[in-house]
């Protein structure tokens, strides 16, 4: 690569890396190390360039490098000891005044899985994606549905889920609706 | 939406197996995955790692496109070179064109040099001529003694022009 192109590429990859780091920090909230992800992506891109200078270098290829780095970081984090929920968070799940129906955080997770599984099939995927943090617009795009259809499916799915969870003993405190 | 619910769900999907990175990148790029899309999305929904990876890939797609464009001049040079190669492969070669031209010329030459076949009309008109006057084209020629050989006789009164110069003079 000529020097000017090298410089331009280096500058862009710096900008790209900074944005990637911010996104990982925002999205993953400490679950994985943003610096590690950024460094990994940089290395993969440079290695790809060095390996084959004439290889097509598309946006999709760069996205693949990002996806791989994030997934690998999650795998590394999973290998490490799973941290228990902080004590305060676990307490928040306990319905005040109903200690007999309180549950540990793990139990809450188990009940949540059951409750989601009982929802109508068509509402499950949009709702799961929403709970994973995707916006309604992103879900609509991913599922090739209209924004309005996704909004209805997620909204009704959420309401129904909350009703089911309350019935299982997970109160509004646990759902954060106070 | 309750953040707490989302947090619980993400904990639930902590152990979910992430799908292939290539497939996720294609999903992020908006490629048509056909029937595989729903299964892939279900995996994303059940895997925190996949969901994070896909969400970040979606969010960074503009930057990825800019980065890819930064390398575009390098790609363009490659494309031109490849395009040239394919052009040479795609267009008939000059020697092939020359060979075709020679073949056409040869065919024309054969046609011109072939013996002339009288057309039925010509035959009919010949038959209309009286039998006495019938003669082939060769016999129609005149062989009068004014032929060049006879005219060039050295016994002629006027010498041929070639010999008009008197070298002995």
C-alpha cells in the first residue's frame, strides 16, 4: 500500500477502533473488555491486509472481524468464573411482604425462561430480541417486518410476560416497574 | 421496557451458543439469508454473545463501510487489472479476426475463379439462334492477318519503331 493510503487507513482504523470501543462498553457493560475487542479487531484487519493485499476488503468483512472478536471475548469471559448477581440486585427480586414466594436470582431466571416459553410463538422472537437490547427498528429490519407490527408484538408480549411473572411470584419490584 | 427484565433475560442467555460469525456478519450487512434467517435470529435471541456481536456490528456498519472505502483505491487498481484480463478473455483475439477475414477472402476467390455456368435463360437464347450461325464463343473470334505477329514483319516497308533509331549513324 502506498504511504498516503497507509496513513489514511491508519487514521480511519483509529476512528473505527474508538467507536468500536465505545459501542462495546455501552452494549456489554463490563461483561467483556472493550480494549481487548478493539485490539483484536485491529490485529485481524492488519493481518488480513498483510496476508493478501489484493483480497477484497468489504464492510461485511470488517463486520465479520467485529462479530468474531465480540463472540470470542464473550467466550473468554464465560470461561472465567461466573460472577453471582450483586446482593442488592438479588434482594430487589424479592417481592416485599411475600418471603414465601421469593426466589433467588437463578430461580427468577428459570421462571423467566418458562414464562417466555408460554407466550404465543409469534411474540416470542421479537420480545426475546427486544430483551437482548435491540431497538424496535432493528428488530423490524432483522425480521423483515413493519415497525408497527414489531411494536405491537413486543408491547403485547411484554405485558403478557409481566402478568405471567407476577403470577409466578416475581413482583413489580423485580420487573423494575415501581 | 424494564431494564431489570432485560438484565434477567441476558443472564438467561449467557450460556447460549453463538452462531457462526460469518452468518452473523451477513445478517448485519442485510444479506438475504432466505430460510436460514429465522433460525439464525432464534440463535441470536438465545445467545447474549451473538446478540451483542450482532448489535455492535449493526451499529458500526457505517464506520465499516467508510473503512472499506478507504481501501477502495487499492481495490480499484486490482479491479482494473482483473477487468483487463477478463476483457482479453472475453473479446475475440486479433489473430482470430484475421483468420476469419482470410477465410472469407479465400471463399470469395474460389467463387470468382469457378467456371461460369450458363444460366437456363442463356441456354434458351442460344437455342433461338439459327443452326448455321451457331458457334461457340471461341470460334466467333476473328483471326485476320492483322495480328501483331504478322504486322511486326521485318519485311515490312516501315520498320518497327524499336528499330527507328539508327545506331550506326
